[in-house]
């Protein structure tokens, strides 16, 4: 059985749930970020990074004023500075509560989403709605150099910062891997993803970096905290002057999550969706 964090002790999540028939904002379940940040030495009010959690919801539907179904794809952005993240199963149930609910306009749907999510997250949440065939949703590729062809032996499947070593040369480079996997702390289900690291500083040993990333394979944590874990370990052990860590997790339950954390001044690549998402 998966370990259930204290923050989920009374959460109606990871269990059989009937899908709601009508709109219900109370389905959203916020989780304090601070509980998972404290073991990493991250203090609220003094975050060592900026960033966002970008979500795509591929199963968004509602009824128009005449009862006709409308479908769309939604993109949400929560600031990393928000006091709460929102658990994904509760988010899915909330979105499904729109299915048989009438709204008079697309704008009303967006405003309802933005207001409800802001209350749950404790900060303003950006909301965009796209037609299902919108070009903005086309699959793209990550920029940089892929680490996945490195011929390495691996025997450690829990995160170990001991794998992170650097050389004397100072470089600026972008690296990525599609071998990221962690496990959901609610259900124990696998969460597959790709991770991009852009940095300036002492050159990071690539084989060690890949071993480190593979080390999340049996790790249980939320997507957002896995990214913060990677960010803090790299800052501590590689000591870059600039750093961006971005993960694009594979869609599960109609939702994908793409958190990014960076030193101030760095921003992620233009919004993109990978083929697996």
C-alpha cells in the first residue's frame, strides 16, 4: 500500500468515487505545499525559486444555455508561491461536475474556473480554454541534448544527490531526459514524465545526472515536489548561477501537470506539449 502523507489523512481521495452530476466547487482538495517543502529546507515566504504549475485538462465539457454539450481543452497555471497545490483526483472530479451544468457563455466557464481554483490554491490562477483542434495544442519536442542514450549501469532507484558531481569547466547548457518516473503518494500509481534542466555553472557530470533522475523511479511524491526536490539538490550540489528545472508529466485521468522552478530571470521554453501528453 502507498504511504499516505499526513496532509491526506482525511482526504476522500484514492478511493472509489461516484462522478458528480452537477457543478460542485467543494470537490477541490487543496494540499499545503509547506509540509513537503520543509524536509527540503524550503521556507515559506523565502522561496529559492520562481515558477508555476501548468496543467492541461483534456476532458472539459459543459452544457450551453440550450443544453447542447460543449467540449474544450483547458490550460491552467498556478504560481509556485501559492500556499496550496490542488490534488489531481479532486480536480478531475471538480471538472466532471461541469458535465451536466448549464453555462451561458465560455467566459462564464472561465471565470468560474478561475474563481474556484484561486480559492483552493490561495492565489490567482490563470485559465485558458482551447478548441480541441487548436494549433496551440500540437505536440512539440524539448530543446537541448537528450541524456537517454548514455550507456550506464543503474542499481539505485531512490533519489541520491551523491550522483551529482561537477567539473571545473563553466558551461551553459540545456539537457533533458524522458526517463523520469515517480509514484503518486495517493494511489501508488506510476507517474511518467520528461524533465528538462537548463543551467549555467560548473559542468554537471551527465552520467551522474541521469542516474540521479532515474533515482526517482520508486519515489512517492507529487509532481510539483519532485521538481522542487530536483531543483534544491542541483542548487546545493552543483551550485549553478542560473537554473531551470521543468517536468512535463504524462497525462493521467485526462490531466497532465508540468511544474517548473527556476532562479529569478529564467523562464521555461514557449508553452509546449509533448507527444506523450
